[in-house]
């Protein structure tokens, strides 16, 4: 049994929020919200609720230039997007009810015409587990209301988070409702992302299995 899994702090990092529009937002904002809510609950999200085209907001000056590439992980309004480099690693593992839905029409500059190089995928988490152990974790922020979720420290470190052996079984990406904005990854998946030079991009930290 592995003595660690990984946690991503990406969902609490505002730097990863990109000023963009998507075709699903422009056509049907209710579907955009539905897809977001499903993903945030660790449920499967069908492709039709995920963006197929992403383009820069006119108010974002970076999109008036031609970026060499987008980040390997970023938030496009309602959904998390990963690069092809990251997707190539992730699809080798058991994602369970999760998925990597292609942003099939691509990512564009703010003119909506000039394409940013590369292929991108909507990362659906798709699974939940009950494994977070607040009593033996370190530096966690306590719930505002007893019995509700805990929060990660603003500056997460390796081994701050502890989980039970229940984290080991099943899909290799999951959410835990008792730790706010958490995304957990198995030891092997986190190792593979780390080996591909993606640890910083995914804001990955090791968690103790106790």
C-alpha cells in the first residue's frame, strides 16, 4: 500500500482563473452552471455541458497578443481545462466517473479567430471518497460551522493533509466533501504528473496515508 497520495491546491489559487468566454456560456448559461455544479460535487459531467470553444475576454490584454501556449491547468469560467501534455499523462490512469472532454473547437485570442496553439481538455473530476482525516492533518482551517467542511491552509505544504486507507482504493482522482476545494490524486498519478514536470502547474502536495 502506498504511504501517500497527492492533493491539488489549484481550486483555491486565483492565479489560475483565466479571463475568457466559452460558447456554452454565450449560448446557454444554465447549462454552464449545471456542468459546474456537477463537477464540484464529484459527479460525471456529459460532454454537452463542457466548453468546446474558449476565447479571451476583450478586457484581458494578454489575449490581444498571441500566447505561445496556455497554462497546463486553468479555469475557464465554469470548468477546469488541462493541456494535451497533462491529458496524455492522466488518461493512462483510472479516472472512474471522471473524464477529459476535448475542447474540440480550440482556444483562441480575444478576436475569436486566431487560435492559440495546442489541444485542451475539460477535466471532469467525477468521483468522491470519504478519506480526509482532519484530526491528524496539520494547519487546516476549521469549519465556520461545526460539522461542515474544513479548508486547506493558504500555504499548503507536503504532509499537511492526512487521509485514511480508504483513499487508496478506487478511481485515481476524487473530491472529498469534508475538505473544501480539494482534488485528490493517487500516488502513481501524482508521481506521473510530477515526473512530467507538472507538479507546479497542478499545485500538487503529498498527503499522508494513516
